[in-house]
């Protein structure tokens, strides 16, 4: 019998896994290599650090992202609870002060008597006693040594792609005589700062962006870029109007005098004190000096001061179909030389994409690690829920090119009670709202039945 559940990695997925397993009275050892060792993208010493955006996506319960958060809240999520206590205004999205958010998670983990936090880098499963239950939740920033060992054990040719973080600037350096606050189409509160561009300004900025010098990233390959975190300069090189129909989309963001814009750069609040803003959609690998030169060409940011420049980092994930089941458990760990250990993966390393998706997979892995420890049946969430749909995608994707996936209604199975109903195209919102409502009710029933 295992003596504990060993969770490797103190990011969102690892913290959720540890917190959830511990809620069953199961002893948990949580390994985190910080503060003694950090990746290039890490800044804080605390757990649950957000290294890219501070947005956790939409809060609309009728959206896929909103449904996932609702399900996590019903199950009991340390991340959702911490996000509520560290939220900053962001229109219809849930955004957080990343420092307060991380501190809240750390406080909850350290206060749990069933969790022992060990500050140590794990480089091989050989460091965990045979027969134990292990959750690998090292996420997109898995250390090079451990990443290489996992790749070797699983017999994979590759185990990573690259993504990037957007720069953060000081609010008081934004020229509000040019920039203006507004919500797109006037919906919700005016939480975003908008920097308008006319055609001439856009073309000048565009030409500077696509010719700017980029930083070299070790082992970087253009084909290893992940679409969801495409650097803005790489996106721009696909065509002159590509970013104008993407992060610089001007529709619904007219000037205060009612005039139209050719392009608009949006800034989103990044902290509780309302002193920092990140440039939305501006993940980048430009050299720091080039970021200062090129991004200062944006109207309203001509005198901007950077609190943090954008950076690119390696993102790690395994080809989960055929390796993991619907609980994120490795089906045949002995096949990979892991002996009698019971191994789960959780977080972006599984192939889910996004902060909350990663955290949600940690919850599922934590629940099932606890069930295994207590010699109970595994808990498999239905594909009609966002939680179950993500787990099913990771375990059973049938295509040839497995890529990270964020939650969306395309992977959520329609509930049986809706299968006979016909919805017109214009009723899509109502249709999805019904799917979301049924999913939430299903999750409540599972909590009552299985105590998850």
C-alpha cells in the first residue's frame, strides 16, 4: 500500500491535485523545485505562479470557459477560490493580481496538515519509492533534466513546443490623452485601456514589427510554436492584416468621439493596485531593446515604461492518447520502466491548454489518486461535462497530430436529453446555455454521489 500521494510540481495543476487528494485525508508530498531552481519564465518563490497572462478567460456561465470554472467551483477548487480573492476588473473575463493569487494558493497549501511541501527538483521517477502513487504536474516549465527523462521513458521523439508571455507596462506611463477606456461594443464595464491606430500608424508599426530583431531561443524551431500562444511578430508575418483581425481588431472599439479606428491595441489590468497593465495578445520573442522601440510606436505608449518585457519559454506536453486514461492515469506504467508505481499526469503536460484547464486536470488526477490510495473505484467524469470532455480529449483523441486543446463546446458531448431537440443556428447561445446548465447539474450530482 502506498504511504502517500507524491505530487511533482507546484503549479496550478500540482496544487489542485495536492489540495484535492488531501481533502480525503490522504497524506500528500508536494515537490516544488523553487526557490532553489527556477525556469527563465519564473519570477516568484510562491506556488501557483502564473507565467503568461493574468486572465483566466471568460466568467460567462454560458461559455465553455465559464462552465469549466463553474464545475471546478462545484467540486471545490483552490485556484477558483484564490482567484475570487485576487480578482481585478477585466470586463467579462476573470483576471487576477498574479502575486496575490499565488500567495493565496501558497497559504492554503501550507495550511493543510495533510500536505508536506518539499522544495526539491525531481529529475526521475526513480527518486520516488516503488509502489507509490505519483502525479507528474510539472507543467509547461518542466525542467530540462526531467523532461528528457520522461521523453526517454515514454519513447517520444519530442516533448515540447514554445510559447511566449506578453510584456507588462506601468499604467502611469500610458498617455491617456490618446488612449481611452472602453469595453468592446460597450458591453460590460470599461476595464480595458485602448490604444487607437489610423491606417498610417498601423502600417508604420506593422513594418517595424515584422522586421524587428528576435531573441534566439535554445532549440527553437518555428514549427514548434503553439498556435494558442503565437508571438505577435510571428502572427504578423502571415500577412499585413492578420493581427488587425486578431489582437488588434478594431470592431466595437470606436473612439470617444464616435470615429472609427483602423486597429486598436488593448491593455488589460494586471494587478489589484491598478498600476500594471499587460498588452493583450502581444506574446513576443523580440529582444528587449526591440520591444521598447517597436511597442513604443503604439499611440499612447510612446513613453511607456516596462515592468516586465515579454519572454519566450519552452512548453512541455506528452502525446497522451494511448498513454493516459480518462482519469489522467498512465495505463501501463511498467511498460515505461516505472515499476509498480501508479503514475498520473496533470496540467499542460497532458495536452490540455490553459490555466483553468490545467488546474481542472489536477483536480481529476488528485481525486483519482486519492481513490486509488483508499482502494476505491476511480471517478470518471461524463463527456457531457467540461471536466470530462477535457479528460476524454486527452485520452482518446483520434487524429494523427495531437495538439494542446482548451475547453470548447466542440469537445463537450451533447446530453442525451437534448439529442432529440432541434436548434436553429440563431439559437446557438440558448443551446449552449442548456448544455452548460445540464453539465453543472451533473457535477452537483457527482459531488453528492461520490463525494468529489
